[in-house]
C-alpha cells in the first residue's frame, strides 16, 4: 500500500504542472496561402472601424472576415515594405515604409511624403498620432506632419554617434516621448514654435515602449527595462530589469494581461510572453503560436481577440474569451466523465483520474490497481466464477488479459459508489477512491434502475437484475421474451422509470420490477437509438445515431412533443446528446448543434472546437465536458448560449457591370460610395461583392438575396457575392439576408437601390413625344378631313342654294305667266275694273314675290300673307266663288317658325288650275299648319274639287311647280319618307300633306 501511495504521489507531482497550464486557447494562423501578400509581417494595427491592417514586406493588407485586400505601389502606396501603420484623428491612415517615406491615405487617394518634401529620411520605422499631428520615426530622427495642412516640420536631432533610429512613441501628460535605439528615451518639447528634442533617460538599446498607467516598459537587448514615469519626471531614472529576448511590441487585454511579442535576433527565445510580477512567461504553446520571430501584438477589445504578427509565418489570431478551453491531458483518450464528492472524475485509457476545482489531479487509480483487484478476486472467488460461467452465454472473462490491454467502457454512479465497467470485470469504488468490490462480469453496458438494482446487459443472453451484489443473487430475463432488452447502448433513470436504448429494438422501460418493449407493444415504432438524456422539465430526449432527435413526454402517457429533423442537424453522425436549460446540444462530426425553438447554432473549430471526434460528454453545473482521443474540452455553457454578436452592417466592396469593374472613384475606404446605382438597359448584368461587419466568426455566415420585397429568396450560400445577370429594366432593392450560425440569428439588409433605365423608346419622354406626334398627326388628319368636309358642305350648300335659286327663278316666271294669262282673260272679256284690280293686286304679289325670292326661308306668318294675296288674285278668276280657310294649331308659332319660301304656292296654284272649274259646287280650299312632334310641322292643302278619276286624268298636267317644290325639299331636308304626300279621294277632292323639319 505504501508503494502504491508513493506511485500516486509521483503521478500527481508529474501531472500537476501539466494540468495546471494545460489549457489551450483557440487560435488560427493566416499566411500567404490564405491571401496574405507576404509572411514577413512588420506591422499590425486595428483602426477605428475595427479592421485589422497588416504591413508586410510586400504591401499592406486589410483583413475582414478572414479575407485579405492588398494595397501596394500600384495603388499609390509609397513603398511596398511597410513597417508601421496608424490612424490620425481625422480617420486618415498612415503607413511608414522602409525606403519610400510615409504615405497618407484618405480613403480614396494616397499622399506620399519623402525627403524631397522635407522628411528627415525615407527609411521610416514608426508613425504615431497625437492631436492633429503625425510623428514620424525615421532612421535619422523624428519629423512632424500637420494632418490638416500636410505641413512638415523636423526638429533638430541631438548629437549622436550612430543612426538616430526612432522606432517607438508614447504620450504621458500630453507630452510625446520616443525612444531612439542606441540613445534612449527623449521627449518632444513643443512649447515654442520650433519643436525641440530633449533627452529624458539616456541608455543603450531600446527597441520598443509600452506604457500602462504610469508604468513604462522598454524592450532592451535580452531583457526589459521597467520604469515608473512619475519617478522619471521626479528625477529618479532607475529601472527594474527582468525577462529575456528582444521585445518588439506590447499589448494589454481587458483582463489587464500584458502581452509581449519577442524575437531573440541572436537566440531562439522569441515567442509570445505575458508580463506579470516582473516576470516574462512564454505562453506561445498555450496560444497556439509556433513562430519564434514575433514583431507585433495588438488586442481587439471588441471581439476579445489577440493578433500576433511574425516575421516568418504570417499572423496568428487568438481568441481569449475562453468559452471553449482545451486540455490535452497528457494526450490520452477520454472514455467517460463523472462528478463525485465535488470532484471531477476522468476515465481514460490509463485509468481513473480525480481532479479538484482547479483541475489538479488529487488522486488516481492506475491500470495496475485495476489488474491487482481483479487478480485478488480471482484467487479468492473460484466457486463464484464456476457458478457464473455455467449460467449463460456471457462474454467470458479472460483473466490472462495483460495490464496494458485493459479496456474501460464507462463510469456509472449509484448512491455513494462508482462503478467502472471494463473487459476484465466491474469494479466498485468508494468515496475515498478505493476499489472496494469486484464483479467478475464482462458486460458492455451496465446501469442501475430506479430501484438501485444493478442491471447487467448480456449481449447474447438477455439481462440480469441483481438483488444482492455481494452474493451475486440475481434474476435472469431470457432473451426469448419479447420484453427483454437486447443490444443496449444507453441506460437512463428518470423518476420511477429506467429506460434502456437498443440499437436494433427501440426503447425498453424498466418499471415495477418488469421490462417492457415499446416497439413490441406498438407504442413507438422507432427501432434504432444511440443516445438518451433528459431536460430540465423531466422530458426525454432521444436520438438515433444517423437519424432524427425526439423530445418525448412519458410521465403519464407516451407522447412525442417535438421532432428535430435530421435535415436541421449539421453533420451526419450524432456523437453525443445533452440538454441544458431550454437548449438541446447535439454533437456531430461537424461540431456542436445548439438547438432551441427551431433554430440551430453550430460550434466548431472556428470557435475553438478543433477536434470534433467526441468520445464522451457530461454536463457539470454550467460546464459541458467533452472527451476526445487526445484530451478534453470544457465549455462555459452560460457564455455559450448567451446572446451573441452578429452582423451589424453590410458594405459593398466591389461592383462589376457586364464584367467591367466600376472606376476607383466610385469607392471610398474600399466601399462603394453610394446606396444607389443607375445603369442603362444594355449594361444589365451585375456582380456585387459585399462584406459583412460586426460579427466574430465569418465562416458561420450564410447569405441569400432577393431583388424586391415580393420576390422569393435565393438559396443560401457561403459566398459573399451576388451575381445578377440580364436584369430587365426597372427598379430593384437588392436585399441580403444573413444567417449567423454562431448567433442563431438572421438579419436583412438593403445594400443597393438599383435602377436599370429602359430603352429610349420606352422612356416616358419618348412615349409622350410619340403620343404627342401621333396625336398631332391624328389631329391634323382629323382637322384636314373636317375642313374638307366643311368645304364640301359649304360647296354642297352653295350648290343647293344655287339650285334653289334656279328653281325659284323657274317658279317665278311660271307664276307670272299664269297671272298674265288671267289679266289677258279680263281684258279680252272687257272687264276693265277687274283687270285694273287684278293688275293692282298682281303688282303687290309681284313685290312680295320679289322680296321673298331672295330668302331661303320665311316665317309661317309671311307665308300666310303671301298665300292670301295669291289666293285673292286666283279667286278673282272664279268670281270669288272659292271659299278658303287657313287653320293654325295653337302649338304653331307663326312668328318664329320658318319654312322654305313659296313652298305652298305651287300646290295652291294646282288647286285653282286643276281642282275647280265652273261646274264645281261650293268649292273650298283649306290650308292647315299643325305640329305633330317637337321638330316636325305638318302642312295640308285640302280641296273638295274634282273627283278621283278626273284627278287621275289630269295627273299628267300636274303643275311643274309641284315637281320643283319636291326637288327643293329633297335638297333642304333629310326625311327618310316622302315629305310630300298627295291623296285623291273619290267625290271628296284632293289632300296634299307636306312634312317639314323645323
């Protein structure tokens, strides 16, 4: 026993320092294979936008999202060998080059300062901003540039023996200090118009300065000088010297850890160091840095990242957040974890280790200890072995297995004991970490039921439940019973039930001392399971090795609450399953899937989980422990599930139209300098490169885009490029949705308002012009047709008027001829009185005829006066025997209603000529005017003259005036029906009906 304790003590002493410093920080190395222009990194700088600038010996790079954008002399940089970078108070970037002076970049163009511009030397080492000035450290001293005016001033350099190389600056109490490599510390006195360089601490060899509070570190040759600035100002210039190597730059994180980048120049003692208590501690291995030639170190406080620049292997990115810590644990394969007595137990291939809260090994049980316990039982318990070997077809124990071939399967905790299962038997370990009991059983899977009875699964022979572990009294359940568990890989107790998972037969439950198969009883048809756990609500979470994950409530009745589809899980093989608060943790070969409410986050090597081949898992308090074949990870779950930073904005870094990039003038600070883009319809294919910002893990981003709100999203892709070929003309709002697998969030950004102009023939002005032209042509044609129509109407009217005048001229002579015949008859009959009266009346009628003949229309009243005069003359020939009457209906307005001139006279004349003769009895003539509609006037000439037959005989002798009147009406009005109708009635005379439009 004493030798065993000595052995444990030696193991403890050996492993304690390894465990104490064994945690590794996740890091990544960027070199030329990743896009860096050169592996010799001379400068690192984080600007106000949190973008990392890298100065190399072959140009300057900007790193965003793990990709590099290079700037060199072709872009206007003064020289490709960049040794320092800074940013002034106006946001301009400054680059010190070794041979090309200093370059100033305002986001669009470079301004270069060289010796010809007043710079002290073209070999510059440092650029340092303070207020509105840039202090340039050169090989021969310091030059000062005003950032507003670009005016350059060079203070006089003190006397010196070697080159006055100025390569580090600090400010203290608003005074600028710098160090000269071979001379020591100086200050720049700017109290007068001409700045002066004043010595402060003169000593040889100073390569860097780091000021933290009032503590000043100066990197010397093979050690560090530590000063108190207040003491220096008080005249005490003594320093504390410690450390080793050459320190070229200092940085401090938000935990107040001071880092130093070192390169030994002459000795291989460079690397990354931390400084504390006047000691330098090499942490290169812990931070994953394998270069010994480090020149730079800067700290990103926003993302809690340390950047380290080397002169031979690019840059290193180290995450300091310590969410995921790795412990190599002497490179052994981890089999299982358990917690016991406030300790953490690790079962690996070498045995059992007990770790305290500081992860220090306080106890252990070696392979030799397990083998000794087995052999001790073997010598004492031969009878029990014989009894057990005859019971079933177990995997028989082989007591000849050597110590180095022992295989452990798991740790099972039950009450105050630990049980370790192996290929040489089952061991019970008490709270003092001593092996107190041994079971000669070879079972791949054991567990304790809800009743604290040991359940031993037998691969080919069923199950045993032990009532007494000392006597090995047990109940055997035959494999031929459908409810007996077979091929069990996991055992979990939840309340009063114990669940056993089978890789072929689904899920079994041990309850009330009996086993039950959910598959055989038809409760759940799923057959293949590999993992089981429970959440904080007492619900079961189960997973098949290559399938879905199920959340199940089996407290009262079996119910599947949720199914996490295999398609949602990133990875093909489920390696572990855990639950924390409302989250389900699903481990695959791709990493850890963190599931909640349908959202899956992925944790992998980018966050520090470099080895995803997980062998076992366990949650202790708020920490997830993951075992691998070379050590284990501890993950802070509260920090892991906390709200994560994600993309805050998206900028456009490059646009090409029809494969032709936009001119550099369209960009400022490497971003497209507008939110809009206008292009014509011929240039309608666009390639847009974009850069997301504000997130810590670029490889966790997926992107999709759409052109407008009503469009469908494109499929997700990891490429930061949108290609839009052959877009039709119109307006587009290019939107990008980013899904961050680290944060489990998606955000939508409108990155560009794109307007493609239509062809000129579809522009509004062209359409309006065409419409105007066509409207003008149509209007011109219409007006021309209308004018032609008007001209034709006027011509036709004039023709009608001329024809009417001709008709009237025909009618007047005809009437005159009849009148002259009447006068002639009076003269022949020697009736002088009547002839004179007739001539008198005739002259009046001729006068009215002459007055009316020049008019197209006259009123009814004028027509009646004319007819009365005419009838009077004609009636004289009949000795006034003919009775005549003019009838006017009340609707007829005789004063305003107009009718064609001398329209009725021919019909009245025809009455006197053909209707009556000397034998006519009581001859009578009636002329009537009546409105039969609002626009139609009916005129009738009614006589009681000759009979129908006599009228027909005289038809050939109808007055020529009647025919002329019909022609007049056809010219003056458009009536579909005949406007003049003559009715002959036997023994009743003649009725002439004339319809007129008024």
